[in-house]
C-alpha cells in the first residue's frame, strides 16, 4: 500500500523475518512511520526474547493479528523500498517451489551489509541512588562504566572475566544499578574519499598566478599548489576546481602533510568529503567494439529469429566457438533498447576472465556481483541496480536476487553447470531455473548457452519448448584438439609410470616445456591424497563427526574433513597399532602439484582449487599469471574447466576419468561427458591444434569415444533412452528428502515412518528408500535418504509437495521423533 495514509487509522505491517517460519509476522506501525512506510522497505523489529532483527515489509493493512498481540515496529530503515515488488514475488515463488520459508529466501537474497546488527550494551542507571546495596566488585564495575559511558557485553567480559559476568550483571539489574539496551547499527558504510580544492576566489587564472607568487617565500606550500595545478591545469580551473583532488595524492610525492594542512588553515584550500564507488569509475582507454564472424553473426540472427516465437533459446556452441562475442552483440542490442540484462556465470573463476572482456565493451554501465566481494561492495551493486547506475550485471547464482525490474534479457552461460545449484543453506534453488522464472515474469527473453547442455535443457529444445541454435565452428577456424586415451593397465604392466603420470603424458609435458607452451593437468579431487593408511593394521584416518576418511593436505600439514571442516594433525605413528608405516593412498591436486615440482624442478607450477582460491583476488591472480605466460603447468579441479580461454595451452592431461564415469549417481555419465569435453576444450586455440590425454583403465568405454568424436548428439540419444527407461529427469522431477538425527535408530525409524506414509499416497514407483546416505554420518548426525520421482505429465506435483510438507510437519510433532531434522531438496542434482 503506497501513498498517503489516514493518521486516524491503525496500520499493521506483515513482515518477512530472516528466520525459518512458514509465514509473515504482523507488527503494528507507529504513527510517526505511517506516512513513510512502504512495501519492500526494511524495518527493525523485536522477535522472540531480546532478539532484534532486520525484516522486510511484505504487506500493509488494517487488520490486527487474531492469535497474538502485535508488537510495534522499532525502526524504519528505508523511506523508499529496497526490495522491489518483482523481488517479493520471486521470494514467494522460490519458497513455494523449493519447499522452504520465505524468510530463508530473504536471508540468502539480501546482502548481509543491508542487515543491521544488534548488540547488547550496558550503561549506568541515572536514577540509581542506593550505593549501600553494592558489593565491592560491583562498585568497581560501576566506576568503569562511569568512565566508559557504556560497554558492550564483550567489553564487560574483558574487565570482569567470563565466569563472573552473568552473575554480576544479573545482580546489578536486580538492584536497578544498570540498564541493558540493544544498540542497532546498519552494517553498510559508504566509501568516503577526502578531497581538497582551491577556494573559489582563486579560480581565475590571474588570481591563481598571484597566489603562486604570494607563496614564493614558502617553497613547500608553493609546491603543494603547483602539484594541484598539475592535476587541474589553470585553464580548466573554473570547470574542474569544485571536483577537487584526492587528499591522498599530496601524501605520496614530495609534498608534506603539514604544508597541505597549513594551506587549509589559511583558507587557501578547503577540505571536503565525497562518497565514491568501491569499484572505481575508470573507463577503458578506447571502448572496444566486437566484430562477429560469419558463423557467429548467423547464430546471433538465428537466436533473434527464435526469440520471435520462443521466450527461451538454447545456444549449443562447441568449446571455443566464441559464444561470448554473440552474448556481447545481444547485450548491446538490449541495452540500446533501454532494458536491463542479467548475465549469469557458474563460477567466480570464469567471472574473472569474462569481466575483463566485458568491461572493455560496456565500461561502468556494467556491475559485477559475486560472493568474493565484501558486504559493502555487494551493497553498492545492489543500490547501483536500484538507482539505475547498472543496467547490466554479470554475476554468479546469487545475482538472480538483485532488484532488477526491467529485464530484457537473461543469459545463463554454461547452463549445465551444477555450480548453479545451492546446496546449503535453504533455499536449495537452481539459479538457471530461477533466472528463467525471473525473466518470464518480467517479459524478458532467456538465452541458455553451453557446449554440453544439460539433458533437461536439450530435451526441452528437441521437443520444441525451447528454441535451438547450434554453432559447430570454432572461433577463428581454430581446430578441435586431438583426444587420445592412455591405457594405464598397459603402462603399469610395462612399469612406465612415474608416480601417477604415464610415460606418454610425461613425454608431452617435457615437449611442451621445451617449446615454451603451457599445460593443464585436471584432477577433480583436491588435497594431497584421499586418505592415510597404516600398512600394518590397515588403519584409515576418519573424521570424528562424519563417516568419511580425512583428506591429507601436505601444505597445511593436516588431515581435513571436506564435509564438516574438522582438522587434525598428521600422526607420526599409527594411532591404532603404533607402527610408523603410514602411507598416503590415492592422489589429489596438491599431490600432483608436488610431484610435478619434483619431476620438473625448472617448471613454474601453479594449483587452482578450493584451497588456493579462498581469498578475494586469488582466482584473478592465478588466472592472470597463467594468461601472461608466467605459469608453465596449471593443476586444477573442475574450476579450470569453466570456459576459460588461454592462447598458449596446447596440452591437457586428465586424471581419474574412470572414477567420474562410474560414480554412483544417475547423472554420472552426463557429468563425466560434460567435464571431459569442457576440460578438453581448454587445449588448442587459433593456429595451433591442441592435444588431450585421458588416462584410463578401460580404453573401450563408449562414453570416452563419444568425447573423442565430440559426439554430443550420440551421447544424448543413448543417455535419454536410459533416463526414460529408468524413470529419471527430464521425464520426472526428483525430490530428495534427508532425515537426520544424532541417534542412528531414531534417524532410521523416522525415515521409515515418513517413507511409509508417502508410499500409501504416492505408490512404490514414486518413492525410493529410505536408504543410508552415501555419507552416512555428517557433523555427528546420521542421515537417511528418501527419493521421490514424480512424473511431470501424470501428477499434480504442486499437490504432492503440499502433501509431503504436511507429513514432514506431522513427523516433527511426534514425541518419539523429537530432535529429528528433515531437509528437502527439490530438483536435486
């Protein structure tokens, strides 16, 4: 409800709270907020006992809640909505579709920099007048408070000690000596730059010249003014002086702080502050224009033709075909038409390289949004979209939540990537599918791009629901790489292996190093080795909280659980039998990196995986080093498969292909084909044909031969028959239900109870399980999985979800299953 309110009427606001409750909560609107409060604005409310949270107004009305007394809204943070109506609709859709609470969606969607923090503070009660009631330690504490005005709870602990603080505070509150209150602060702080400028009286050329002469007896002050005129020439003073010069400029050269401050004191210069962007406003020296090849132009024209009849188009372009240039051409057309564009990418690693290319074309019209940005940086992009500064945003999955309300185009690059799926916490959404819904809601067109489309998307295209455009020609007529299989059985039999490297791979790495060309080594497992094993008693290091082995990390000298983060020191002897015969088993990226450094000491080896890319600029630095030729061999996980283009890469070595193909998951073949094809696509660019070597124990696997032939269609036809025969997506929707509890029996019984009630309604063909999860115990909780396979064309899936939620709610209320936790993952991947 917007516009003017009648102040005689009592108003209430239903607000979305950042907590997992199934509906909005109603609060009373204070009279002084009535004129300003709007749907989509943030408010501060008290929820529960002494808990202050940031909520978002979802509805304004005149009806008080029937079952509880409405508390007052404590504070109104925005006079204009920070969340648009389009976003509120999207929050509701995600909550309903992915079976979670709208508050969970809001909590993930809104940058933490836009949420306020609440902190308890302690101050003296000004009305306290009974010092005779105080103990000695209480008198001492009140003396500290007199000097400090107020203290946070954490500060009080420093003075008193953690063991005594609660007793002391409780006693002082009981004697009315102190007051505790909640101090609420907004996290986001704009970046402030300090600047200086000449007073207006010196803006004329003659006045400025006279100023320089007047300072001839003070060389240091004169130097400051001369440096100022280097930044703003005399003939531009009247136009540019009011914008000033960064104060920091005068602290970097020969000028001194004292001279600068003296000129400010004299009234010659004045200091002022401005809010500046954290991203800088530097434009490229010359905007770059994109020239499409004939094949790219034809693909672009076909996409536009398809858009006349279809809202969604799949661009199936082989690796290296130049899909990015086509995207740029389409983005330019949409921006010129006055609409917004959202460009989704699956990984920050890919974002880094593409952003540089896009910046050269779109400059500061483009915003970038991903999780490696600080809270404040993400808030600036959010607000930049709201105020129209950014018409075009490139981002990873969380970018679907930005406040865009005039979308003309949504691009989802590498649409097949599982990185678009959020696993923890709820909502467990898929950004590709949310991006599609967001685009359709706003009347935008959606372009999905991939060299290896997901079976679901390709099926939609072949059945006519999506448009389909195919690009089979590599950019600049570059050739697809040669892909060869290396028989590991034969290599081991001939004793040709060097560590985990075949002689063939070693030979080509050596040739590459000699020729000054680059190599990529792909192993989709990080760490030094999967686990440690005692050769005497067969002990294996396992996590205390999860039913998995601990991964050995050499660089950090620790055993680490990749599920819960638990860490242990590496044992010097076997904890079970005391033997010193502890060996590493298997290998990860860290071991391959270590082996390569030993085998080729002169080579410059880098590693790119989750462990080496935790810091904000780590991706950029590693990719930058590789692009500039400062790295000879790059070892990495799936991060290196994501469409990165490197001109000097002529060799790719692939490890553990068999493990990918035979992983116990119905998508294993799909993921293996996609991964192997994408990684292979990193080899060879333009004039040089690349080479890909896949190490395998079974050279006869048909999937590997389809990768060699770049036969996506043949792979798709085989896989789609299996999916249909075994009742899997795209013919069904998969809902995974995981039941958790710290006691094994309780988790098992609860999962069996839930499976039984689902079976009664849905039947055996639709309910699988319960079964122990692939990793049976995580963070000290036992896990049981139930899988629902729901047909798209024969079943009301929305009604099935409602039934499932009712039964989960019923389970949670049963006394025998107290403490059981249920996680629902819709469209599990």
